[in-house]
C-alpha cells in the first residue's frame, strides 16, 4: 500500500493525474492524502507526476487498540 501526498492546489486534478498515469484502481482520498496500491510496473512513472509532493510506502497497518 502507498500514500501519495497530493498538492493542495487542485485536488481533483492531482487525484486524476495519479490514477490515470499510475493505473490506480482502489483509491481512498482523505484531505490531500491518497491511499492506494501502485502496481510494480508503474513505479518508474512516479517522477512524471506534477501535482504530487511525496509518495510513501506503507509497511504496516493496525488498529489503535493493537498498539497497547
């Protein structure tokens, strides 16, 4: 899973750019954060995104109750 930090200038355009260029399918947008899975063959296209600030790979996800 990946986290794409989108530019706040035009979120709709930034999301469409990332989804179309990277061929993303299951995406969730929260504020300016786009959660998705980037197909391995499209990782090389990341540098072409104009409306993206940063991209992070999420290594682990858990509920808050499991952190105690």
